[in-house]
């Protein structure tokens, strides 16, 4: 028995008439969305609905985990556990035929409506054990994305994971590949305070699932034991970061992360988390000691032959016309190549402009001391990309970090002066690479090479502006770099405070230009309202954030301890740098009422009722400097740029904080709204 939705066929021969797996009403919401909205609307709906299931099932970033995989256009693919179709569309675009299997008819309908124009997709609805005997044994690829951990549910035997994999392998043609994406039970995020993804409990994977449960994730060694038991001898591990669900970067044993690369760790979209330590710094030590394969948050394993692709980075949180993928490949002889691909048709023009930028920059820097990495445009059977040389050497940012770690400020200044001299050569020429950051320059002895120049514009730009932006981005990249004072750089470049403010505004405009109307994942995290809870002795703590022109960042936030003189009163005196645009204070991690008794900046009163200077995500209480917050993440914002800023400033706030049950807070907020 079959049904057809658009061009997608649903095979219901093994469907029992009842969905044994369901997320409840949210699936009705998802079905309504995919029936009535094109995929181009999904991002906006994700932001509007502010719902974890909507984000998880509909985000285009979910496709990244399979998008990078090279695949022949006539490949035959089996996707087990296709769910609501998070990766089905990507597989359909890459392969000749896609056969899906899923237990739920509701989810399969969501998948079918979502991809109704895909004429190469068939979805088998029912239990895998019932459907499996009818599946052919000629698949080029079999995908188990977020599925292998449910092997116990699929098989229900003494060795369910070995049994599951053995059965899957029977349906693979000779030379085919099985692709498994799964969480690592010893992923660093779990030690740092994230709950186990499936059970929603702290440390359950680390404790080897002592309390039971129907799901199991594995360490690398654990997976290798299962492979060995199934006779699998050829397999290759890849490392999706931050994890496989919303992967932005893919590493491999042939291309592991470097120190300072793993800073995008605060990704707790689905539930509250603890913050027990700074994962960025922990990853730095893990990378230095060669232990990344042990503590990677997720694995993507290729059973079968390896791919030439060793590294892949996605920039698909940008406006459509700038969405690209960057990959590093190594051929059988070990020769490496860097390629950039458009992720959609709108981005093709951006790719075509890169060779033009290469020629223009070559012309500008001819006779100077700055090399431009060679770029070549390639087109082949409707595929478009640009190819670059892979340059060995050290990033300029690494060399600068090494100077700061040793507090060798003279060494840093020497490198910086070289940067200004080399990049400022022929600055009157009407071409400039606006993104000449320290991360985009490779140093090989005395040769400095620009490795990425996708933001090259046809106009002259003063080297002061390029250098300021490079330092500004460098300082925002790691709070350990704060020992380098921006004032020293301003003096070195002869930049006035007014010019610095102008350059910061330009940077905001540039970021908006790149991202378009899309919210970054960090902003979506804020919309979902999950809490990051840091135990710091006292049961309460206040978290503060600084926006220096690039928005608020969990990584750059800090918790202030010993703040509560009594159960309710908070008295803070905080130092604020002159580069801060907006200062944010989170007075609690629960719904609450806040009454501000005193708020001053450099001794002068801050007008709490002036929304251009002070604002919150709570409701103001009438005739008082009080606010009620019905959300789990109360925020107070002070727009420092609207005040009389100095290079160093003091913010003092004294307030009463009274926590409330969520429903009580909602009732009060609702009553306040009616009064207003």
C-alpha cells in the first residue's frame, strides 16, 4: 500500500496503523509549517517560534553533516531513521535514489511534504526489523545519523548494536559506505555540565548509564569494539564541531583542530546546562596533548573507503548570497588543496568574484612584501568552486598569541608594525581586502601570505582602518588577549577616539551586511531562553556581558561571585572598558522581580526610565524602578555608548532581587501589561 505526497512515495506496507514514537503536538506544528510554508521561510519561523523542536527539525544547518560527503550523481542511498527529513533533502540533491525508513507516519508525512518536489525519494513507514528483509543489498551509502544509539530499541537483543550493524552491512554493495553520526559519551561538553542529549540527565553517559535507559552512546574505543565484533576492518573517524547536530566545522585524524579554534561551545539549545569550567581553555589543553579524538563531542564514522576531504567549514549562517563551504582535501600522494563551494545558487557570484579579487590584489601588492595565495576558478558538470594552494606555516595570530603568553609586548609590537607595513603597501590603489585579520595571514619565515580574501572591495581603504579592525577582531576572539590594551594600538596607529568609534560602527554595519536578516545561532540561543547555571559556592550569582561591537557572547561573559550581602540584596561595582558599547547584567537565572535602588556610571546616575540608555526584557512596575521577569533569563542592559565614557569606567548597581515561581511571575507580568 502506498501514498503519494507531491513526488514523494510513502510505502505503508509495514505500517501497523499506530505511531509508536512521537514528540506529541509539536509534530502537528511541524506538519502545518511544511504544508504551508516554503523552505525559504524556515529560518524566519525558527526565530519567531523560538522553539527547540522547530529549530532542531527545520534548521538548514542540520544538513551540514552529510553535505560535505562526495557522492556520484547516480548513487543509491538508504537513510535509516529519516524522521522529519532534516537530511533527506540534502541526500536527494546529491544522489540518484534515496530510500528512507522511519517508524512514524506523522514524521514521514512531515518529511514528504517538506520535500514534495523530490522525485527520487521513497519513504518506508514502519519498524526497521519488518521492513529490512524487503530492502535490496545494493546501496552505495547507508546513513545512520543520530540513529545508531537507538540500536537497543531497533533490535532488543543481547548484543543489539552489533546485531543492528551486521544487518545494515548486508544491504551495502561492494565498495559502499556506512555513515554513522553519534554523540561521544565522553564528549567534553558533558564533563563541562551539559546534560546527556537523549536522557536529559547530567553525567549519565560518563557514569556508563548506571541508571539504565534505552539509549547508548559510545566512546571511540567503544565503537571500535562494535566494529571489530562485526568484522569491520576499514573505518575512518571524523569529528563534527561543536557536535553533529549543528556542525559548523568537520575535522579528521589527518586535519585536527589547532589551539584556539574550539571556542563555539555554549550551544545548549534544548535544555538548561551547568557551566563547570571554560570548555575553550580545556580544549586548548586537549588539543596540545593530542587527546581531541577522546573528547570530541560527536563522531562521524565512515565505514569503508575514506574520502580525500579532511576538513570542512560551513558559513551558512550568512545571507544567502554569501553562504559557502571551505574544505581541505589531500590526495593519495598527500598533496593538499583548499576549495570553496557555494552552498546555494545565490552564492555563486560571490565565488566567481574571488579569482577577480586575487588578480586585483596581485596588482596592488606587486613589488611589496605581502604574497597573495593563488586562486583558480573551476567548473565541472554544473559544479562550481574556487581552488587555492594549501600553505604550510603558522598563522600570524598564533605568533601574536605566543608573544602575549610570554608577555613579550615588544615582540607583539614588532609583528604588528610588520603587519601595518606589509598590508599598507600601495594603499592608494583602489582595491582593499577588508578582512585582513591576523587569522587570514600565514607566515613562512620572512614570507607573509594572505590565504583568504573573499571580502575584497574595489576601493582604497586606509591601512589604519584595516589594522584597527584586525586588532579589534583579534581581541574579541579570546578573552586571554585582554592583556593587550586597545589604547596602545590606537596610539601606535594614531587613531583618535572618534575614529575608533566610527570604525566600530563600520564593523557593525559590515557584520549586518554579511549576515543579512538572519539571526546568528548565539542569538537564537537567547530566544530559546535556556539557562547556563554556574555553581559558585553561593546559590546565586550574577552574570555580566560586554558588547564591544560584535554582540554579546557567552564565551566572553563572566560570573561575579560573593554578591549577595543578604538573601535579596545585590551590590555590584564593576569595571567597564571604554571600548564597551552595551553592558548587560543577568541578575538571576530564574523568573524574578528586580528593584533597582541605585545605578551610577562614573558616579553619575543612570536614568533607568530612559529606554535609549537602559532597557530590559522584563515588564516595568508602575511608579517604581522595579521590573518583573517571567523568563528564566532576566537581562538588564545599559547602553554605555550613550553615556560619558572614559578609557576606564566604573558601573555601580544596587538592587533587590526576589525570585518567583514561573507561573506567579507570568501572572504578575500579565497584570502589569494590562495596567500599562
